[in-house]
C-alpha cells in the first residue's frame, strides 16, 4: 500500500492526500484547479568544478615550454641513444624534462613570477624606446636554438706555437684596400647579395662581409703561381680577373672585407693560406650561425658544420676559405703555423 501525504491546494487551501514519493497530476476536488506534485527523491548530481588556471599557472606553463626546448636539445646530444622503437627514449627524455622544469618552477613560483613581471616591464621599455626589447629577445632565443641544433665546431689558436708569418710585409702591401677599384667591387657585392637582410639589421656589417665572400667565392678561378716563384698579387690586380692561388684569394678577400669596415686576418698552414673574419664573441656567433644556416647560405651549408677559431682573448674568427661556398667551412689543415693581423 502506497503511503500518503497531505498537501494544501494553493488556490482554495483544500487538504488533499497524494501518494508519497510519486509524481502526480490531479484536480482539486473543491475548486477544480489542476495541480501537479512531485515527491520523488532527487538524486544529487556531483557538482563539476571547472578548474581555472590562475595567471601564475599560465606563466609557469609558458616558461616551462620555453625553457625545456634548449634543455631537451642538450640532453638529446649528451645522452647515449639506445635507438628504441618509435624513438620512445627521446619521448621519455622530453616528458621527464618538462615534468622536472615544471616542478622546479612551481616550487619557486613566487620568485619566478616576480622575475617574470620585472623582465616583462624591462623588455616592454626596450621595445618602446628602441633598446633591447621583445624583438631582439626572440631573435636571440631563435639563434640559440638553431646554434644548439647545428653546433659549430671550435678550434683554438695557441699563440705560443705560432711561427713568424713568411712574406708578411709583401702580403700587407698587397692588401691595398684603399684602392678605389677594390672598394667599388666590395660595395657592388653588397648590392648584389643579401641587401634585403642587411637593411636595418643589427648585423649589417657582418652580412655585407658575407656578401663579399659570396661574390668572390662563387666566381673565383684558381690559377697557380709562376713555376718556382711565390707571387703575391695585389688586390687591385686581382679585382680585374678574380683569379689566383690561395694567397691571392686571401689577400683579395681581406682587402675587400677591410674596405667595407670588416676585420680580417690571414692564417698560414702547411702549404696553404686562408682568410678569416672577426665575428665577435661566442654570443655573437649564435646569431651569425643562424644567419648562415637558415637565411644566407641554407643550401650551401645544409648538413654542414660551422668551423671557427677562438683566440686567447675569446674572439671568434670565422673561416672564409675558398674550399667551401659558405662562411665557416671546414679547415684544409688544422695545424696553424702563423697568423697575420691586418692593420
């Protein structure tokens, strides 16, 4: 037997008995009002709480991905590769890296957020007033990533082992960079090659030096010296035919680069001389490496490494030999006998 409960009609207050725990529709016996009553037990639904990430959590997430990319590249290069199926080992490295970085950032969340706000304000100021802003930050980060992927190959020049540079006075005289024809050739090369990249670039001078390199190395015709004689052709002589041996090439390259403000030097090895270009510091090399590999010489440098020398002051000198059609090609001979600085 169904239990009954008593309810009042909302219109005439007539007491009416209805089944308990049921949903019923009926008519009030006194006033004829249609009534509906639901006495079923409602099953409480779990309340879904949508988790909203705070501003701090979003910042931590973004920073985690920014930081983990170079960390992953370093680990990928340093850790042995067991060559697991589907590269699961590399996937595992990535997962562990992002987990570790997120953990560290969350542990020091307050410090990270304060540093983020200060950095954001600093880069905003730099972007507005033309100093180091978000644009430069992006370029440096991008260059760092590409440099880590295509790691340049350094070699160190030990000055104590260098010998006197034979023929140095004759070679310096041959580097007549003040000659109008040499200067005009160099300027013309900057108009033919990479002009759009050099325009409004913080690395205009380096890019223009690379334009000179491209113009010379794509047109160079190797011709030997006269028999049993060392002949150093002046740059103003070489400009007419773009021909000669390795020392003529080096002299001409050095003269053209110096004519547009670059800093060249010549390196002597056993039976060979080649030019090098001063890049700057290791930090400067990051962006230069990116420019060579991704913008200026992508086809010529594909699958190749960037080779350079570092001197005792930490300066980076990039190889400009004629043996390769991109700056930073491999060295013909790794043992350096002498270095000639150009005044």
